[in-house]
């Protein structure tokens, strides 16, 4: 009989502590002569191979043309080496291969899953090399994809969450590239030309700017040959230069975006932590306790159980090449906005001052380490981690040592990590919802910008 998921987590947590041994396949790594970095895990559980090419070619590289990176990524398979988009799709479909891709703020990627049967793998690989190495960016596909992205921007206007996220990143990052919305704007998309797309591809989809991750039923020699073949298809070129530092916020800021909805959506936060920070483990545990642990987290308990303001409140953070955002989010009745912001701030400030209790710390560690093996139970999961390790240059033993590092976090380390990276007097608060009456609006702004006592 299959145990419910929550019982599986408890059982795994009990098995992991105190030993915390997790069986992780060894990661093999090498760098090709042309600068492409390769990461490989051999896994013969299924006769498949998963391949992911990751590039420093996301919206942080858009410059003055937000949306350019995502547009370029979406056009990579829309006509290649004399083959139409339909022909490319059929070549993959006939051998059971699956292709996906995407582009966010830090990274862009293409991902292929193929059977390892020689003929199927050969056709899938040949198609992938055409996609990454010989995109033609046809005019009709270019115009069609721009039109799709413009339709997507209309959907953004109807989503309080999407509107809030855009305003939140603008307020946090100002002139930094992370402020660029990955999907672009109507104005920027209108200015992007096909020449811009071609130039972006030639600059950022290069050998020195690529990481290849491989997971599957192939051996080292096959992995080396596969990586060489894919890398050789790419334009030669260097890695992208480092992104500029993120300037610290100088003061608290509150912004209200009018939107006709039943509730007001609230986001509170600031730039916090980079992927390479030594505080990443303490910050992970602390965030789990504060708002990332679901219904038992401090923010949910305060907002839902004690004050009845919101059923859904959470916190999270996005560790990136440069300090990514720490975000507290919730939705409340508009007339409760000021009260909700005050409760969020009070709970957050209290956690900064006092940190977690021993019981809260132990429960968070058990939850995180208990669920960890389930996050490694498929090749696709391993591939995602492997790409992250390669892209951010993390240690090769990252997966193996992660549970032990989480278990070693102390309450004092959580307190210090949060204090180092977060300042309650410089929080950005974005509210999306109906226009409040003057008194309520003034109260919400005052609550959002009040200095910590």
C-alpha cells in the first residue's frame, strides 16, 4: 500500500537523521578546449538521456530591449539549417524525443530528452545541433512570436500577481539588469528587430557562455562525444561579463497599483542573497520557518490563525548570480491592507531580532532534509540540479553534502544570516488592488515605511 506523501516525508526524515546519508550518483565534470563546461551523471535506471544546454543569455542581458532574450530563445527551433519548424518538430516526434526551453532573469536553456537506442539518439542529437547551431530566425516566425508575446502582455494587465511582480522588481533593482521584465514591454517589443535577435544569439549562445548537463544511460566516452558534438555546433565566443553589483536600497518604499479585484495583493521584500553566499543554508532554514514551510510557518500562523487576515501567506527567496529578491507575499481584503502590512512587518522584525526557537529549527531541518531525497528521484530532477551546479559553479559535492549542511545550521546562524542580508528599514512594499480610501491608504503607506523600533 502506498503511504500518503506526508507520511513518506516523516519516514524519510526519521531515516535521514542523524546519519543524513543520501545516495547521490557521482558528478563528473570537465571543460572542453573551446571553453564549454560539461557536467555528467551516469544513470542507467531508464534507457534515456536528458540533455540541458544552459546559457548566460537571459533577460539580465537584454540591455535596452527587454524581452529580447526570451524572444531569441523561443525562435531557436523555428527554422534550422534548411528545415522548417514543422520538419524540426517531426524529426523529434518520430523518435520519441522531447524538446523544451526557456529564459528567465539569470539563465536561458534548451533541454532534450531522448531514448538511447542508437538510431533514435542519432536523429535527436542531429536535430538538437541544428537547433542550437543553425537557427535561421525566419521573418514570419519572428513576427508571429512577437505577436504572441504582445498577447501575453495583455494577460499581464489582467493579473494582479504579474503586475505586482513587475513593479516589485522595478522598485528593488532600479537601473540594474534584474529590473528588466523577461517578457518585455509593448514599447520594447515594438523596437526589437530580427537583426537584434541574430546579434543576441551570436553574442550569448556561444561556446564560452554555455554549460552542458547530461544525465542518463550513457557512459563517460559517450558523454564526451555528445558534449563535443553539441559544443562544436555553437558559435565560438567568450563568456558574458559579470553582471554589475546590486546597489543597496537607501530607504523603505511603498507603491500602490490600482486594480479592480476582490482583494489587495501585497509583496514585501528587498534584494537579499546570491547563489554563492556562505549564508545560503542558514537562509534556507530561516525562510522555511518564517514563511516557506506552508501552514506551520510563522507568517501563516500570524496572518491566518491569530489575526484572520489571509489564508495564504508565504515567503521565499531567489538566490541568483547577484543578490536575488527576498519576497513576502499575501492577499487580503482591501480594507485590511494596513493591518496586514503591520502584521507582516511585526512578524518579520520579531524573527530578525529573536530568530527561531530550538523546536522551530529542528522541525524545519527535518522537513527540508526529509523531503530532499524525493527531489532527486528522477533524471529530470537530477538534470535541473546539475545545470544549477554548473551554471553557478557550485561544488561537485553539493548534492551529497546538502542535507548535512542544512542539519548543521544553528539558530544563531539563522539570526545572523537574516540580519546580514535584510534590513527592516529598507523594505519595498507593493500593493495591487482597489484604490483604498485616503485614510486606509495613508495607514497602509505608513505601516509599510515605518522604521523598525
